[in-house]
């Protein structure tokens, strides 16, 4: 039976959820795909790293992180290797890149991925940074090395957006992309529409763990810009970066504007767009009034939507309803299955 070894870089919520899901599905993977999967390394930035070419004890690793927040110093798999050293030296077949997003550079995730490609290793990433900032070059490296580069989870969690186009809409050419892709701004705009103050909404969102300590990347549209850049790079071969996306956030939107829109039968949403202008792909992010009868008006809370327009099928829309961390974990698992299957 073939054995696949994977190294996980990053063991936050997504990494832990993937490890738990992998544990649950290992027997099915053995049965359905006639192979065995072992985690040979786990890297974290501040909680320690584990390395064991025969497979780290996943159950123990998860228990230690849950109970202590760090890997126990007495764990026999504990290693002094850094995250980059694990990428460059550890024994693995597939690198799973789950390190935190650096939205203005895509680093160090890009370096981790390049390092794996140079070693002829497959890569799965849930980090949108590399796809938003350096996709064409990374794709070329993977192709030249004969390895797979998978990134389904980078936009809309585990929802099959990229795979929908590559696997289902064959011979279709994507001509436009439109989406609501940032849940924080959905929440803020919905609550402002109820007459609440911006500060009050942000405070509640932070308390519920829904809004980041610094919400500016969401409010100013940077997260959405990175997501639409990733979509355009993959689906339309755009070779754009987030700073090339025309970007307007929701900071100037107040309750009065939302009430006025409501009186006209509309809601305001932060909408991402990509289209072909003068022969080139261009992207934008900004608040728009959306008719209440439109599908996009119904996207609320943590839900997202993307509409992909093609020459042969016209517009096709996919909605992700209130995802949780399990959907992110499944997106990583689905990419793993694409490689080992």
C-alpha cells in the first residue's frame, strides 16, 4: 500500500481542524484510495514543532495544544527545526501551507511553497497570499517540477470554486467574476442598517470573536482585494496583485446611507468584481447598492457568494452558507484527495 507523508506548516484553528478531520477519515482513505497518510511534521511559529518520519502522534499533538497551548517538552517528536527548515529538510511528499496570512506580501508562505517545489514536493495551501501575489510564477514552478499545486481553500473555504471551473466547466472561458467575499463587512453593514453605531458594532464583533482585533484590513477592503486577485489569477490568468485592485472600503458608509438605500428597495454590500477591460483583466472592490430581489442581497452574516460568468454557460453562482472551521478543513482534505487519488 502506498504511503504519503505530509508536513503541516501552521497549526492554528485550520491546522487543528484538518488534523482532526484527517484522523476521522484515515480508514476511509485507506479503503477508498488504497494508500496510507502519515503526518511526518507539524510546524508552529511559537508553540513548538514536531518531526517524525514514521508519523507524529496526532492524537497527542492535538491534546497538548488543546490543553496546554504548546507541544509538551517531553513529547518525543519535539524538534528544534524552524518552519522553513521543516519545509527544506523534513521527510514529506506533500506540504500543507497553513501559516498566517501576510496580506501585503504573501510571505513567508511563498518561500515555503517554492522550497517544496524545488524538492519536487506537492503543495496544498489555504493561504490566499501566495495565490494573490505570485500565482503565475508558482504555478509555472509546479508544472516544471511535475508536482501538484492545490489551493481550493484560499477563497470561500471548502466551497468548490476553482475545481468547479477546472473539473466541471471544461472548455468554458471565464469572462467575468463577481462576489461578496468578506463576512466581516457583511456583519458591519447589516448592524449599521439597524441604526447601531460603528464603534458598538465593532465592539460586539470582537467580543464574539467574529471581528479581528484590527478590523481595518476588512473594513478598508484589503481582504476582499486579495480574494478577488486570487480568483482572477486562477480563473482568468490575470497575473494581478491585491494592490492593483481598485479598492474602496466601507469606512464611509453610515446608517443614514443604509436607510436611504433601504427606502429605495436596496441594500449596500461590499462587492468584488473582475472583468476584461481593453483586453486586460481588471478587478475592483467597493460598496454597491444591490436590489433586494437580487441573490447578492440575501448574502448575510458569514455567508459568501461568487458568480462566475463564462462564454458557454453564462453566469453560474455558488453560495457558501455560514461556514465554520470544518468547511476550511474539508477544503484542505479535498485537495489532499486530488493529489493522492
